[in-house]
């Protein structure tokens, strides 16, 4: 990689970091993140619960009902953790909206993008 390629790469990276930071300052970002966490918490048919639930797997043959109950409890705890994280994201979004920071973040994004494109907002 030449010096000019490295400089261009670093400049691009600098702008991406700035864009990400500004995006994370918006309520929409946190609402979207909450939706992703809620989706991840939702059990689905065919979810892998572990080898002890797979007939034919050596771990399945030796698994006790207690082992299976512990595995199910572990998955339930993971779903609770994801749901709690989604709630925290929604609260973060509400706080951004209540304080008016959402409008400020959007204005900053417009300014940064305009300056990146050589225009003044």
C-alpha cells in the first residue's frame, strides 16, 4: 500500500468513525438496535439448543432431565438479557428525544456530510 493509498484509507476510516458516532447519537439508531435485540430474543423453530437435544449425538445419550432443564434455563436467561438490553435501548432513545439531542445530532450529521461533499450547510 502506497502512502497516498494509506492516507486515503485513513481519511475514509476517519469519516466512517465520525458517521457512526453521529448516527449513534440519534433516537432512531437506538430504536433500531432495540428491534434487533428483540428479534434475537424471540425463539424460533429450529433454534440450536445444544448437543444434548440432538438425537444421535453422544451428549444426547448421557444427558439427564436435569441437564436439559439447565440448558433450557440458560436459553431463557439469554432471552431475558436480550429483552432487558432492548428495553435499555428504547429508554436511551426516549432520553435522546426528551432532551432534544436528536435534533442536534441530525443537524450535526447534515453539517458533517455537507462538509465532506465540499458544501457548507
